[in-house]
C-alpha cells in the first residue's frame, strides 16, 4: 500500500493549520516606497495564493527604518505600512492559504543599493541617484564592515539593544493586527541577528559576545520578547544560516544547540538556510563568498542535511530551502524526515502555480478541485485536449 502524499497533508502548528507543506520563501522585491507596499506586492504575493501554496511569506520586512537593506525594502515600523499590507493578508486567507511575515533587521548590511541598479553600499558622502535615497548609519554587534569599502556600522550599546528588541515586538504586533498568521524572525545571511550569533562578526566582550551562550543571548531575547507579544496560537519561525561556511565561523553543531534553545524560547520551526555572513548566502555564492560558477553551483536540496539534523537532534520542527525544484524531490524530503516543510523561492517565482502542478504530478488532485474555481474550467479543458492528443 502506497504512503499518503505528505506534501499535501495539512500541518497544525500551535493553533494554525497550514493546508499543505509548500511554503513561499521570503523573496525580496526591492519595490517598496518609504517602506510601503505597492501594487506590485499585492500582485506578487496574491499569485502564490492563487497557486495554493500553504504558507505565503512576505519578503524580509524591516522592523525599523535603519534596518532596511535598501531604501526600496518593505517595512512595518509604522501603522501606515502595516495597513498597506492588510489587503494582501485578506486575499491570501480568502484563497485558503496562510499569510506569513518575515521580520528582519539588516544590521551591517543596511544602507545598500537595490540590486537592480548598482550594487554595494550607498556612498556616505552623498545621496545615491540610482536609489533616490540617502545613506544612513548601520548598526551591528561590533564595528566591523561587511567587506572592504562598506560602511563601518555603529556597535549597539545596551540602550540600542533594547530599542531593536522593542522594534521587533511592535512590528510583530502590527503584523498580527493586519492579519498575518505566521511570523518568522530573520536570523540568517549576515543580517543583524545572525551577526550576533557568528564569531566572525561578534567581537563583543560583554554579556552579548564571547562564547556561544553570549552570542546567542540577544537573538534569544528577541525571540522571547516577540513570543510574549503575540497570540499563543500563532506559530513563530526563525530562519538561520545553519553554517557560515567559513573558517572559524558558525557551525552545524552550533545550530543544533541554538535550535534547542530556540525551542525553549518559544520558536516552533527552524528554517534552514546557510552562509551570507560576509557576502551572499550560499545559494548565490560558494563557501568563500565568491559568486557561483558552473563548477560550484549548488545541487538540488543541498541544504536538506541541515534541516534534517535540526529536526532529528534539536527537538523542533524544521523547514528545508534551497534548490527544491521537483514535486517528487519535495515529497522525498518530507517522507524521509528531512524536514516538516519545504520552502521554494526561484522555482515558485518561475512557476507560481507549482503547488497545483505538484498536486497533479503526485496524483493528489486528479479532478483539479484544488484550483481556484475561476480557473478550474480552463485547466479541465486543457486536460481533455491533452487526453485527446495522446
């Protein structure tokens, strides 16, 4: 007897039920104005809901203005920004899917140009014409630039740490108020919370630096504060870089310890990415931070070993992300215990209806009942024509 298809089994976390295990990974669009969502954001995110992904995350959304990566990043540090997102959450829920928000702070990687124009930091000496935005002071655990030629961030003092924590709390409350039903804390890719974890970027000699307990302290404080500020029935995810991929950096052993502590702090799922501490995430660079070439490109599911180990050893659910392309590949990840959820990025941008096509490929929806009723007649007719031509 064949096993049930796990990709389309509902998953209940706390008081929230995801209709399937397909997740739209947070995808930066660099298309906001003063942190405000634009028509693009509605069109972009509503497409994935029509495609019936179980959980649809916004892009990394800044909890304060200085926490943006670029001047064009989405924000939720005020009520106007939050209200602009309400139509998006309402539509996602109307399609039977769950809206999620990734709360983020860029840390030392703030005040940079959008990738559509020139790359790198906005020059401190003048406003940047390509972005129509002025540079601002980045903050970090230590006054270490991301790379040569980047801004030197200001080291956060105790008052600054409390200010950032409160920004995360208020952003989380706004997100809940406008209808988001899952929150994720961005603790990966060299942004602020990851930079506290990594010994490569955290050189503090106070209680927030030093050994792993000290370096975990601030991310755990933020987690506990956010967990206490949101309803108990809402799941809390955290995206981590499971490894830095650099000598002397954060390791998979560290991630297992951190996963255990995050579970104790009230997190429900660890979203397992990697890299980015000194450059691009590992899905866009090799372990040295150099851009991928044909010889160094990552293989499908290359980060699944991280999510598998978190799931098996840290006592918390995990999500796999990174070059997950084929429905059968996604199903095997879940069936083999590699993760509880799978997140898609590039592949679901290429095919926003990937979940519906996956259901067809896996034999879950032979009568196309999962499709929006507005589209179902067209899909059924296409299938009839295909059958006649076979």
